[in-house]
């Protein structure tokens, strides 16, 4: 007996395979990947028991487990589900805004203001790196991160390297949390961020690095970390961490990530 395969069946198989691959990419660096593999194994067994071998008693039990398991999945994977839909929304918004920017262009004022803001951030990181002052700075892109802003102390101040350094001074009450920058403004400090559950993060990296990875896994933001132990500067984007970079490399990275230019034209770090 041969199965009759139509075009819609091929499309159906392709879409299911694509969905499973996207779920795997989302979970592969977290502890939930083992749960996901276990669930897939159970589903395969359930298919053979109920539909291939038609084992009635065991099939009924497994059918019940599958029906109830749908609610359990929502509880087990609530963080991953939220991240999945956040990424979908962010990608669609990014494509739309990129098209608008190509059509209408970016004003010269916005470019100069962004250059100045990024220079202040890089100067602050360079100075804190020299004194081994730990810091965690998050710069928003499309997502405003209002939920995380509300978890800290609202500041609403113009971006300034001295202000950033004073916030992360070791005796400052806000130095342990994250500083969030959005739309040319220091929005808040002492903010609480989600911590990455990535199992491959080296144990030598502390809570700041894990929080930087966590916020960039959940949103499209860029995070910068200065290590309190070594003074090394790191950046995180899209859940990936680049460790021990120079201020000049940080400057180049921020410009390419946040405004698409390869260098700051107005001023340079000396």
C-alpha cells in the first residue's frame, strides 16, 4: 500500500520541520532542551502506540497524558514561549522601521546626537575599566524595555560619562543594578534584568555577564559589561557575549549596531 502524497503534504512537512528547528534553536543553550527532547520522544512513542500498532489500553492512557500535557507545556516553557513571540514581534518591527528609514532617511541631527551619546558611553566604560569598577549598561534599540525600566530608579537624564561613572561608583546605592539608556536618555539605574539560563556560560563570568546575556536573549537590546574583578570590557547582543574588548572596538561595535556607521565622525577617543 502506497501513501498518496500531495503538494500540501510536502508543505505541511516542511512547516513542521521548520517549526521544530526554530524551537530547537530557541532551547538548545538552556536547560529546557533536555525536556524538549524527552517530549519529542514521548510524542513519537505515542504515535506508534496509538496509530501504528493500535494498542487500545496503552493508547488511551497516552492520549490522556497528551491532552493534559498541553497545559503542562505552557507552565514548563513559559519563559521560552514569551521569548519566542517577543523575537517574532521584534523582527517584524525591525524590518518595518528599516524600510521606513531607507525611504525617509535619518536626520543629520540624530546622527550627531547618537555619535555624542555613544562616545560618552565608551569614555565611561574606558575609565571604569581602568579602575576595575563593575558596571552593566543596556542600550535599547526597538524595544523600549519599559518593564525593566520600572524595576529601577527613574533618572531621565542626558547621557554623560561622569554621571554614568558616579552611578556605578562602588559606594553608590545603584551600582549593583543595570543602567538603561533609551532614545538619547539615561532612563533608569539599579534595574533588575533576567538572568540567562545558558548552560555553556563559563563559571568565571559573574551575575552581570549573565544578566547581559539574559536581556539580549529576550530583547533586541545591546548590553555592555565592565568586570569588577578584571576590568575587562564585554558586550552582549542576540544572546552572544564578546569578552575582553578594547574601548576602540567597543566604539566601532556600538556604531555598527546602533546606527549602522563604521566610525564616529565628530570625536575620537584619545
